C-alpha cells in the first residue's frame, strides 16, 4: 500500500513549487548550470549597449570637471604671490 499525502497549495505557491522542481531537475541534468551570484565577468560578458543624451553628457562633464595640473599650479602661484585668490 502506498502512502498518500494530500496538501493544499494556492495557485502561486504551486507555480513556485513547480518552477523550483523544474529548475532543480534541469540543473541536476546538466542542461543548465547555475552560476554563483559573485561570478566574475570578462569585458565581453559584462558589456551592454548604453545610450546617453548629448545634453546629459555635457552636463556630467561640466559638473565633474577637474582642474588640470597647470590650472592648479597657477592657482597655487596666485595665492602665494597675493593674487586675486589670496
């Protein structure tokens, strides 16, 4: 005589259970290999097409602009000599 178990699931619970069973079966069969969440990607695997608005790029460039070495040296020179910044 076989042992029968009767369990009641909601539709969502049954779908999750079924998906989980299918995923586990596929993984065990070797057809699908699961990847660890911290898998490292090379450049080709990680690259995606990205699109930017020209105005957004110009804004980003102007907001994030850093002084050149020459500009820093000129500012430092003006402060040391009592220029307009000193």
